[in-house]
C-alpha cells in the first residue's frame, strides 16, 4: 500500500507561492543560538517579544512560538480553540512538497498524532490499551539485555561514543521488540528515524522508508499475531485501515525513539560534567533519577513541539492569532519561565519533590505524550543508564566538555556525540 499524499486544503495565504503574514521582527527558527545557549536566547525573546514570539520557519513560513508557561498551558488546555489539526494551517498553498520540515510538522493524515477531536480520541482508544498492556518488567528485561549487548560491543576498547553506540540504538531496539519487529531490523529503523528527525534533505525519503517498515509489520502481525503492541492494536474491536495502523505505529515509535535517546544522552552528559551528580557515577541509582529529572527541566529532549493551529481568531499573550496560524510549543522555554521557576526552586527540582508534576517536557492537555508512553520512555532511559554505570563504573569524558556539540535542530536537543573512556573490560565484566 502506498503512503498517502493528501492534498493540502485551501488556505488564506496569498497567491504567487510566497509565504504571507510574517510579523516584522520575527525570529528565525534556527541558527547557533538554539544549539549553544537556548535558554539565553529564550530570555532575549521574552524581553523583546513577551510570552508569544513571532518566528520564521525555514522557507520563510510564519508561526508563533509560545514560550510563556501560563500561555503554553492555556494553549494546550484548549483543544477546541487550538487543536493539533494540521489541515487548518493557512500556509498550505505555499508549502512545497519537498519542504524538509514537512514530516515533522505533518500533513493531514489519519493518525493519532495528526488528528483532532473525536477522530483523535478514536485513535487514542485503540493505541492506549495496547501500550498500557506492556509489562514494565518486560521493558526492563529487554532493556537490560539490549544494553548489555551494546556495551559488549565496545567494552574491550576502553573508548566509545555513547550517542552513536548506546543512547541512539538502545530505545529503538527496545521499541522495535515491543511493537513486534525482529531485532535485526532495529538498526535500519534507528537510522531512518535519525534522518527523519534531523529534517535534512533526506527527511522525505526517510519518512517513506519508515512507512514501508510499518506497513510490512502490520501485514506480518495480521498473518501471525504475537504478544506485542501491533497485535494488540489489530485486535481492537474498532474499524481501522491497515494504513491507519501503520501511521499510528509510526507516530508512537518516532515520538518515543529520539526523545528517549536524547534523554539518555543529556542525562549521562550531565552526570559526567556536573559535580553535583557525581554520586550517580558511583552507582547511586537515586542520583540517576535526579539527573533525568533535572534534564527534563533544564535540557529537555523536546525543546519545541509542532504544533497547534488556531481554529478561529484568538488572542493570547497580548498577540492577535489569526485563524489557521501555527503555534509552536516552546516546552524548553516554558520550563525556564521565571514566573514558574520562582515557585519551583532548584532544590525541589533536583530532589524530585514537586518538580515532576510541574514541568512541561511531555507537553500538556489532550494531546500530551500519553502516560503509558511516558512510562515506557522513563523505564528505557533509567534502566539503560543504570546498566551503563554498573558495567563501566569509571566512565569519564574523553574530550573537554566545551567540545561537545549539539545536533543542528531548534526542535530537538541532543548531542552529535558523547566520547567517553573507561577501563577496558571483557563482555563478562572482568577487567582485561
């Protein structure tokens, strides 16, 4: 079955193929500021523009970046006024078919991620029970086994790149097992998802390859059901097409893969570079949880989430939002909003006392990351880090912290590499 190519709806954008409606002084959504010091950039935006910032996406497309905690809460709480319905976008007439951000922003399609209202809830009713039925013990068991396998591949060298050789492959290998893929397909899917998330020239092709993997999985599990997420989705009494099943599997896998990988990478980086988390490196499991929670506040994997679209003219944060305007959720900026940080002290965040319930790292409202998916990501990230530190207890950075670089994305915050060194050990854990 071919991947759908829905025709974008008629829009209110001007003719001639040029984006219309850009606000003077709009901030380009790209550049080194988002990679090196995003919080400094967000503070500058807040001073100049307030809690709702006019931005310009690559290609010249206008949008609003919501960086105020209260305003973001307002947008995500009102699914009727600000639905996650990409078909409402008033720029569709101007968007070329090969726009690199198109797979991330989305096109109108029948999946849990790109539907709104009753149609969204129909998909949720099918997907959520399939995720809820995953046994947490099974997730930990898979994660421990696969983490050991990845560490075995590098442990005798005494050096590794924890991003490419551990943090990135681990979540997709676990998720591949949970949805029903054989292990040998995990590496290819990991590469596809990385190409997709980077938003580069290969993003469109990666999206097509990703869809083909999922369509093949649906066909395989329809022929031979198993104890996996895909089989449970297929067993749901609701009526869905095979394409809808494939699109939903694409959504939950893509959403869970690179964000979890960056959660692992950013948390490990924090423990290797900040003295306050040194206990985690000596096997302090509580400190691992503290580091992971700190990352959700200060260095979250999802900095900007696309998006919401105004169902009608509205005002928010002193801005006039026109019908069909795109609103981007500045999750990373909102977590640093001084209005909320005055209420959540640094000690509360690091101790986990009240911090977990207040951050917006998983978004908020009807379209937030489903709780079962959040739990799966947390188990994978924490188990993976604990296995890593148990196996390689003298882990340390192999380069100065100042040389670590971020992936070139304003949306997702992760590192391109995390070079480390450690005492070389055999796969059994015995020192060489």
